[in-house]
C-alpha cells in the first residue's frame, strides 16, 4: 500500500496551469454564448485565474495567447500577475486567424507570408523574455484540403525551416513545445497531425524541443497512454493540454468524457517519476466550450486532474510489478482497478485542509462572492471572447 504521506506530498507539489482564454466567452464555430462578468482585459483574466489558484492551491500560473492577450507592457503584466499570487506561464502563438494564413502560415507556399508567421513566433519569444515564461507552445492549423493542393514533403521542409529559426532564438532555459492535431481545419493533410510528426521535428531541433499531448486531438480509440509512455521514455514529453472529447476536438472539461483514460495517462506519468515540477512536464488545461460557467469550470477541472493523479499515486506498484512478472493478467489489472475505484475525495479534502484551504474549492468559490462581484463590476467595455 503506498505511503499516504508521500502521496499527499506529491499532490501538494503538483502544478496545473490554467488557460487565459478559458475565462472569456468561448464556444464553437457555430456559436459563442455570452456570459455576464467575463473579463474584458488580460488583467481581468489574470484576476480570474488567481481565483482558481486561491481555492485549489495548485494552479500558480496562467498561459497567455498572443495576440488575444496582447498588451503594451509585458513586464508590467508579469508584475501584476505576481501581485495576484500567480505567474505568467506558457506563451501560445497564434498563426491561424489572420486572413493571410488561408493556405497556411509557416508552411505557406508564399515566402512573404511565411516570414510574417515566423516574425510573430519570434515576437512570442520576446514576450517570454519579458514575462519570465519558460515555454513557447506552437500549434499550426497548416495543411491542405484537396489532393494536389500543395507539395506534402515541401510543406514539411518549410515547417522545419521555420521551427529551426525560432528554436535558435530560444534562451538557455526556454523550451519549444510542439502540439499536434489529427485534423481540422485542414481535412486532407495536416502538417503536424500526430505525435510522430511532432517528435521527428523536435528530435531534429534539439533538446529544448518537446511534444505536447492534447488529450482531445486523437482519433477515437487511440491509446493515448501508450503515446505518453513512449514520449516519456524518449525524454520528449513537454506537456499536456488537458481536455475531453466525445467525438473530435470537443474541448470539454478534462475528465468529463473518460476519467478512466485520464487516470491511465497519469499512471504512466507517475510510473516514469515525472509528476513533480522538476520533471519539466507542463500540466496545462486547454478547454473552452460554450455553456459552463468559467471560473467554477476551471476549478472543477483542476480537481479532476488532482483526483486522477491521486488514484495513480495509489497504485500498489510492487504488487503490480509482481503480477506482471508472474504473468498474472487479471491480478495486474485488478491492482490498477483497485486504485482507480478508490474514492480519493476524502484524501484530497484532508490535503486541502492541511494547506489551509477549504476542502471543497467549488463551494468556497461560490461563498466568496467573487462571481457576483465581477458580474456587477464588469459593465461596459468589450468582453473577451475566443479569438479576441
């Protein structure tokens, strides 16, 4: 039986990053439903992210998205975040919404547009320098919709050249995290469609490049924990974008669709000894659907990751290894299932009490009155939304 003191220590040290865009009005390509009290500025997004950390104790950074979170004073933004008790985390680039990128960004056949895209990526590294961020996260909508539209191998060459230029600009303590996505908005070829493509580019770049696994970016039935195990073995798992999906990239709350999958993924992380911050795995949330209230959804998402992590930490590893070595198929599976079926909510409630937090973060948030305060106070201006 795992030592509960060690389990609590690991959970206390866990760090989960929230995404700034999840606090604004978000939705699908069909509709964005507005909610009262959403942020109008990046500073108000930081205020909301600070609430998540205040009530969970394990969300001390917020990822920003450029230009959605553009400001004239990035050192000032970092100082403001520090005043709220959090930090600026991953800087996300955006080379998919400008009209110029209709045929792609860094893989576009037009060298002028490629140069524009690379300039934006380099700008994001400048922002990392100004805010103290260590990670640049890249996702490309680049691809094609029709056979013959462009040279598939040529697009890989263009992508590689752009990545090399940006990689060369990184500081010694900074990383490039390359995300992949199976499809959408490109439906014939996507230039970074899977973990293998991302990994090949990262291996070519060097040790400061690693793969991001978005848990919603796979075909149905994909064994995501296998991907995680292989990347951990190669030392190239840079981080997660945690969300859930029922069909495709649905961007639902993490753990909503398949909490057992989340447990299995985190089991591989625990097995590899990669749970703590020193392992360099960025545990990021990336969800922005359109009906749930923003701050409570982020708090609940953090709690879902914590619960899955706690169960992974409760796996009796010696018993599991012994069953595996003995070829005891059902016994090994039972060890995993025993941990997964454990109700870890009392354990986490005790941990929060030990940390001076309310055992029920969602209830504590609702009692705080912060939701009513921002609804009353954030009147006028332009509410932040997906894509702004």
